[in-house]
């Protein structure tokens, strides 16, 4: 799993590349938690290059989103889902709970509205 970060207007945009599964979910969670500890509370998770997400990846997304909303007055926006990954979000019902955007810029700008 490749993880890259770009910060714009206090929003941490994290771009993932690869499979988001049991082998990589701990690394993603650790990366985001380190940013939360440094005071960041607004995240965009760009998953445009994520080819697969397992229940372990979904678990990280849910836990981080819940923690940001309940404990840090923040949020996690999801951007750019591949069709197969988007289908997993739909089947799991997460598309009704999380804010999902078609592009990273819109997901980032949504924090300022």
C-alpha cells in the first residue's frame, strides 16, 4: 500500500494506492492516527487507486470516521472510488453514512462549506 499526503487549508488529503485489506489496513490506520495526534481532524481519503477493499479496510474507515466525528469535531470524506470498491461501499451501506465525492477537490472544498 502506497500512502501519500497533501495538506491544503487544514485538510489532510491522503491518497492510497494498492489493496486496502488485512495486510495494509494497520498501516493506513497508524498513518491517520499519527495525523490526528498532531491535531488534524479533517481528512479526505482519495481511493482512486485502490483496487480492492476488504472488511479490514472498511473497519478502519468506519472507526476513523466515527472517532473524528465524536471526539475531534472533524470528519472523513471519501473521494474517487473505483467501481468495484464503490460497490462494496454500497453493499455495506457506508455510502449512506459517509460523505463520498467524485473528486478530491470537491471533497476538500466541502469542509469549508
